């Protein structure tokens, strides 16, 4: 875990700039990983692990993707998160990001953001409005 305590706003701006660059090139360089590690500590390693293991799936509501959620298979459980707004159903996000404000985000949201920025051509699931609503209501993803 990095001990750098950057002012939150500055850290977010820097993070967004890096993600924009990744989105522009569809590539993640070692330098970017290094800066992300400074900002987020070991969360970046967890997130990259999820990507390597193809643990991220994009779920969209309707073919035009009016709403988008991401599921991440994390060991025994699958968590669901959003990029806009940044939100995750895991304990770490609720305690460390929302309550203590000690982390910018959790490893799941980070994995979803990187997945989106890198535009992985990996499986996505398209749901109709009702099923998507149920997905969000239950916060679980049916197999
Ligand atoms: Zn999470």
C-alpha cells in the first residue's frame, strides 16, 4: 500500500487524465501502471489480475447500452459495479471509499474502468430493461 496521501481532488484529476490517455491509445504502459500504483497502491495489481483472468463482464441494458454495469468474478463471489457513477457493492468500497474516504475506489471499480478504457473485446451480456432492473435489485449475476 502506498503511503502517499495526495489531496483527493488532485488524485482524481491525475487518475482521470491517465484513464483518458489509456482510452485514447487502448494500451496500458508500464509508466501508467507505475503512476496508478502511486495513486492506488496494490489495488492496481488486483485490478490487472481481474483483467488477466478475464474476470470482468460488461452488462448492458438494451442494445444501445442505456445503462451499463460490470460484474467481476472475485474468488467465490461475483460483485457488480458501475463506472458512472463510480460504485461497487463490495464491503471495501462501502467502508474505505464511501465512509473513511481512505481509498479512491475499490479494485473492482478500477478493473471495470480499465476494462472500459482498454475496450476489451471480451464477452458482454445484453439484458432487457426488466432483467437489468432485477440484476441491480439483487446485486447478483445469474450464471
Ligand atoms: Zn468493489
